[in-house]
């Protein structure tokens, strides 16, 4: 619904372009209006990706209980001592900020009015919460049959777990990933990032874009139902078919692959590298690279199948790699490998930020926040050459654009907005 450049329903105003946090949108999703009723990461990251691609995203928060990620570290601090969360900023950039209390009848009415003008609504409460408030998908589709309602939750909108509270760790636990991660002689280890939240985000974006395509063709909106548990399970590689076909239950393997060898972490002079030269071609090039080409023809390790054998790998292949890598630094090994074989230094985040490839791809961007200074944060991994993503917009203050949005979408007067504010609705 093209509202970005036009006047609001009351015929006044210059539209929304003037208040968009990154300036007028020119992205692939220009004109798509998204209502963002989410908090923390899974929902905010989904709507942020849509905003980076040009959608007009309106972040709606409860005036009495805004997104508590606003208090998450690290914090930017103004000269006056005011704090603003860089964590929040990274996941809420390019959005307009509005407050709305959905527990009040007038708040529900205003959401219904906003929904009539929206293309997408994203929420990430546990299943059924929005229904209990009276503004779930079945209600909102009555006022806008074209609405795409994207719901991200721990366990989805159906099934016996739909009402259970969940966090990222809940998804890692119940999706099987936690049981597979770590080392075989130790308890399982969670994946070191919020993979349950982040994977659900990506599937939510995919589902939303597919639904946008469908509504363009048919005029029919739909529910996009994304479960963190489902999302994590989908990331467990061949675990499901290994169990259903062979009865195997995957267990932690540390840094090793279930069968591909060599394909893991190896120590070097100043840290660790990943080396994955397991094919016959890469193994031959590796032997040549380290000045021992004859090893590629050694009858005990001359084929991929032989090197995959655990006993042969441990007795012959691993000691060779340890010997080759031990006296060289990460940089020396990367330079030696060049474009020949898959070898990568294992870098900490500081090293990644300084990585020339990351810099060349604009994967760390600088944004200036009034009163707080420069913030360096993750850029957009989606590279489009005609309608590029723009990750440099600002995150809103709580309710920063409430008045403008109520005028533009609901045609409310200043007097009416003041009354709603006094009543705590906005």
C-alpha cells in the first residue's frame, strides 16, 4: 500500500517520507507498510530486515512497558548522561516509533485502523496472546483481508506447546541442536549465539516475502506461522534422516564433521585455523603446498575414502596437519593457501571487523546518532545491485513518531491525540 509519498487519510501532511529514519525509501520493498508489535530479537530483526529493504516499518510499543531490549548492553551515553542501547539500535534501525496500549479498547481500535492501511503485521508473542487481546489474525483480517500476519513464537500457533513460554535456549533444547553440540566427553553445549531467534527471523522474512508475492497475485492475505523450535530442527543437517533411516541419535562431535576428514579446527603458532581440504584435489594441492607432493600418492592416504577412515585419519592425516601448521601463524597459513585450498583463520570479532573482505562488503557500517555519537554495527548481508538495502537508518526513541503516524494513518487531530495521551492509550 503506497503511503510513503502521499498524504494521509485526512488529506493533510506530506506523507511519511519526511519522517523515515533513513530518508525517503528507495528499496525493493518501497511502499510496503509493516506494523511491528515485537520485542527483543526474533521479531525486531525480522521487521528490521524488511525495513533495510525499503519497507516502512512502524514499531509499536506499550507506553508503560516498551521493548525491554532498550536496556540491553552495550549502551551509548550522551554528554548529559542519557543512555541508549546499541543492542536495541542494531535490531530496530530504519523504523518509526509509536506507542499504543493494546489492553485498552481505544488502543485496539487504533490498531485495527492502522491494520486497514498496512500490508504486514509482525508479532512475536507466545501463541494465542494477540487473540486474547482481541487483535489476532482472525480479527484483523476482517478489517483487511489483504493483511499478511507474521507470527513468530517459540512453538508456533498450533500444537500442544503453543502456549508455553520460550526463549532461544528453549528452541535449541527442544529442536535437537543443543544435544548435538559440544564435545563427546563433556555435557552438550548451546550454540554460542541466539540461533533459535535468528533462524526464526530468517524464515519469517522468507515467509513474509512469499506471502507478499501471493497477495500481489490474488489479493489474499494469510497467516505466516513461524516456530523457533521448527526453525532450529531444520538446521540439524542430516540428523533427522540419520535417525529415521539408520536409527542413529547424533551426539556431540566437537569440531569434527560426522564423516568428512580433514574438516575441522587445527592449532597454529598464534591461534587456530579451519582446514577443509578433504577432496583428492585439495589434498594433492595441500601436499604440494607444504613441499611434500609424494604424500598425495601414499597408498594409505591417497583417496578420500581412506582419509575418512577414523583410524587412518588419527594415525596419519591429523599428525601431518599438526606438523605443517604448528610453526606458522594464521596469516602465514592464509597467505600460503591463497585461493588454492579451503583454509581460514579462526578470528575473533575484533579481527572480523578489521577483515578486508568484511570491509569491502560493507558488513560493518557507521551510523551517527544525535546526542550519542557514532555507532558501528552489522550491515546488511542482502546485496541487491538495483535496489540495495540501506542499513544506516536510526532506531526510534519510544513513541518518537506517534503523533505524525496517528495523523497520517488515522486522520486524528492534535486535540484527539492529546486526549489519547492523557488517557495513557498512547
